[in-house]
């Protein structure tokens, strides 16, 4: 009898330790696939750590108080149930699109796409569209160039972007290379033939952002849908007239921005600022949380 109880505690202890390791190594893609992932992540982690510890205690000390056995089992049930609820019931499911599109997202710096339109991009990826990211500079003036490039890849991968191309134009001096940038964008456009292009707005005080805007508009002169996104450096003239509901994707957006650890001290990457902006744009759009865009032109698929 005692042998069986010991065996059950041993199996439980092993299972809970495996769950802890999987959670910590992000093998369970909670942060990308599940709503409210942060809360769920901590409930699973804490309950499994305590449960595994108690299971181990009961394993080596079978005469321990019945409450230890009960506590170990209850915490285990909470941890495993939360995992199940998170993965099954709170899984992010975007409507699969009946007409998959090709989308090009262009940013001057490694974190621009995530900060400005990360929610929309993640939603489009989940709906089955093909997304290509284009980053014009390595952002060497705003941080460590090599880590920023790696983080750009991690952020894009987190959102689900299919392919990222990094150009090598000099950070903060893109306004001297508008024509060259435009030609490189045009090469990608001719190859991809995107249905939608996301780029910077002209209503932006950052010279690099404006340069990328002009380069994009020139390179995409024959395309029918160009949407300009909202960077932290937009001016008050930025007036969005197209909105994307990101209520389900705000957590994903925040986590994708977190991949840019090199920039994590900047005020505009803090979660409360990202939330605040999403709620503000959501209010304008009669939604809970949204991302806003200025349309250069838009082809309504009707
Ligand atoms: Zn930027």
C-alpha cells in the first residue's frame, strides 16, 4: 500500500517538474497563443512548484500530515487545470481568411513594427496571411546594433512573420538615402506583390520614419492599399481613419515588444503606455483596444 502511495507521489513529482521545465523554457507557447497568458503562466508555474515540492516531501516522508498530501494534490489540480483551460479555452483563434493575402510591413528600426502594429500583424498571421517584414536600419544609434538585429528576428518570429529582411542603411541618416531605400523596397514589392503594405506615417518627427514613408510610397506607387502606422514619434497631425481591433492581441503585442530587451528602458515600450494607446485608439474606433492607421489609399475587398 505504502509502496503504491510512494509510486504515485513519485510520478506526480516527475510530471510537475516536467511542466515547470516546459513553462520556464517557453516550450509551451503560452505567451503567443493564449489570452491573459501572463496570469496563466504564473498560476501554472507557482502551483506546480509548490505541488512538486510537497509531492517530494510526501515521497520521502510518508508519515507526514494528511494536509501535506491534500495540499500537494490540490495545487497540482489547480496547476494542471489552469494549463488545460489556458491552452484549450483561452487559445487565440483568429478567423481563418477565405482569401489569404500577402502583406509587407516596413520599419525604419528593429522595433518599429512591433510597437506600431504588432497586434494587427499577429492577428493577420493567425488568420493565415503571409507576412514579410522589412527593416531598413540596424538601429545602431539607439542601442547595441548586433543585439537589436537579433531581437528584431525574435520579435518578428514571436508575431509569426514568415520572413524578415534586414537592410543596412545608416540609422538616423535614412533621409539621405530615400531613393536607394525606395529601390530596395521596390525589388521586394516586385517579388512579393503585396496586397497590403504597412509603413511609417508622414506625420512623424523622426527623420528616419519620414524617409521610410516617402521611400515606401514611391516604391509602392502601383499598389492599391498602403496603411501608415502610429510610431511613438508621431505628431498631432496623425489622424487615423482605419482601425484594427486588437482586443484579443494586446498581450501578444506587449510580449513581442518585450523581445526587444535592448530597448526596455524606453518609456514608450512600457506595457501601460502600449495599453493606453490601444485603449485610446479603441475609443475612437468604438472598440475596446485598437491600432489606428492613416490610409494613403485602400482597396476594399468587396
Ligand atoms: Zn523607429
